[in-house]
């Protein structure tokens, strides 16, 4: 199962970098669009894991966003 989430980074790859820095592997949304624009506003996260792992992913992204916005 995958979660497709909106992001507010400058590009899909910038969102991927933010995810990696938060310790979460993400895939840029533009990989799933025919002409591959640099910014679709979407990222994809693999969520085929235990509920505790999903909760950890949400926590990591939330904490990273909080520290990035300071």
C-alpha cells in the first residue's frame, strides 16, 4: 500500500530530499506523470508496513517539518 501526499516544497525532488533528511524514503510524484514536470505537488510513501511503522513515518515527517520551519 502506498500513501500519496501533497507537499509544499519547491519541487518534488526537494520533497524527496526533505523526506530522506527526516529518515523516510519517498518517491517523487513526477515519476508517475507522462511528461515529468519538476513539480506535481505530490510524493509517494510506501506504507505496506505495520501500523507502528506508519505512525513512526508520520512522526518523523512532522518533527522534520517542525524543525525546518523554525
